[in-house]
């Protein structure tokens, strides 16, 4: 067990859930996943293990099955926090099947909260959505959208998210009141919830090893564009070009999946340190992009035009969902720094490398370095500061450093050697008991979040 505790992640094999599990493991948490695999794959767990050298515990459990869910809590009394993703999530489908959305999303969440109370698990980070705000353009000065914007969703999916937010808030309040009534102020402060209202997740892991792999027809713009670009779909349908926007299409705030995963860990840390009760945060870039803008951005990554057709508006869609993330910047010390172009590049790399998604072996170019790497091979073209970083990290395998790493993209203002020092020191602190092989995997995973992956390592 790590020093940072054990987190139960519901929906942990899904798109956002799997990336959050990856980030949790990278930052020293132990993780237990429950997922019914309705719209995801257990192969995501294999890819997480490939990147980190750590395999989180996984249970195929549906959160609507209270008995099965309770057994997981009973088996793992070490669980001290929950991150809750498990849900149905398509706006259009929710309009067609509202009762199913309430059964799964609200019913499953109530089951989870009951288990938390029964087993005295105090903290939850909830995957909410910007859809809780509905059409924020109806209100003065509410674009970009702040957390105090009125909650008024326009579709059943958004209604379920608001209902769950209230259920969590009421549960936290009740548990705090009960503890205070007993005179146990310390116990009362342990009950906390982070409500993360995020906007449009996008992108994939820079290695091409992890990404979004929806079953059936994707419900989000970028995965649909990826299918068009890869020939799996003839064209993209654009739902309406008569909105009050620069080009007539809807405006959304697209956030890189790596940034989003980092925010979940930041929120969990905030609960540990500040005990806020229930607190919502918007997660986005603060910059809106139209559908046509995103088409052009993805065309740039792909290198050729993509076919699309404008059709009528889709039920439940609103004009503008752009975040005001200033509260998260200030309180969580977090920001979404990766640009749209990076999300598009990473998604296209994932799509090219994994045309069948998780229904295939991982791409050879990305795994070769993980299987064959040794320290000399990995860092042959890095500069002499590497010797210092490896010394700090506790790894002393001798080798002669090569030339400076000028071929790396230093777009974040950090030299690759500086980042290696940072990662190495962080690893030495949080992963002291890991093996050398796990260190290499850990470094590769962290480093490729900073620099472009070139399909292999210099020799």
C-alpha cells in the first residue's frame, strides 16, 4: 500500500477513468477499479500496466448492483477515497432513453454513496459535466461559465448529473451534521466531495498506447472525426450551422485528457488538505472552439480535408459551453495547458496506431522501447546533466552520456534534462520501492507527456 492511500475508481476502464487511474498510479496512489465494461475494455488495464509497470486491481462490477459493489468495499477496507466516473453519457441518447439514464446514473450513484457511508469512506471526487448549466447564454455575463451560474440543464443526461450533485452534497452535509452532533468535529471534517464539471475531453496518450475506444457510434466530435479520417466513417454530420456563433456552429471548450486526469488528482489532494465540504470546480481551457474550427484543426493533424455534411440541430444541444476555470487555477493550482492542436495530434496518433482500438495488440513502435530499453539506450542522446538526475534518483548504472538533446521539442520552456531531473527526483520520492524496469516505464510515460513521441528511442 502506498503512502497516499487507496482510491476506488468507478468506470476506471473508460476514457477519462483510465487516464485518471494512470495519473493516480504515477503519483503514488493505490487504485481499485470497478467497471461493467459496457462501453469500455479491460485492455485499458493492460495498457496502464504497460506504461506504469503496475497493474491496478480490477473488478467487473456494475454500480447498479448494490450487493456486488458492497462486496468490493468489504474486501478492501483500505479504500479511503472514491473517484466516480461510471455512467451513461450521451446527450442525444439520454433524450431517447431518459429513464435508463436515471436508473444507471442516479441509481448507481446512490448505491455508491450508500457503500461509502456503510464503510466509512469519507471522500469522493465526482465526474460531473458542463451540461448541468444548460444554455448559459440566457444569463448576463455567464460566458465563459463560472461555478455560480444557475444549474438548468436542457437534457436528461444533464438532469442526472445535477441530481447526483445534490445527492452527494446532501450526503456530505448529513454525515458532517451527524458527526458534529456526536461532538466529533474531526470526523465531520473528513467528509468531503469535489464536484468536477468538465467540458469536452479530447486527445490521447502521446505514446499512442491509450485513447478513447467507444463501442459503436461515438457521441463526441473528435472521435467521429477520427473515424472519418481513418476511413471507418464516410463523413461527419454537423448538427446545425445556424447558431449565433462566428461560423454558425456550436461552441465547446476542448480540454486535453492528460490535463483533465491531472485535475482529478489535484482535487483529491485539495480535499485531503482543505476539507471544504462539497465544492464544485469547472475544468476547461477557458477558450471556446466551434465545430468548424475543430474540423480544421483535426484536418491539420491528419494532413488532408475531411468530408462533412451539415444537418439539423440535435435535441439537447446548446450554443456555448466554455469554462471559466479561474477557481480551479487558484484553488487546485491546476490549469489546462495543452493546446487543441496537441489533442488533435495525439488523437490521430492513437487512431493510426490502433485502428481497432483496444481490440488489437499495442503498437510495436511504442512498445519496442518499453520491452528493449535500458538506461544507456534510453538516454544516449541526452546531455551530461542526466548523470546528476540518475544519481539523485538512486540509479547508478554507468554509461557515457551523448550529445545534447536539441532534437527534442522544448515547447514548455524546460530542457529535456531538466524534466528528467524532475521526474527522477519525483520517482525517487514516491516510487522508492519500484524496480528499475518500472522506473523506465514511469519515466517514459511522464516524459512523453512533455515531448513528442517519435515511435522509438535513439540508439
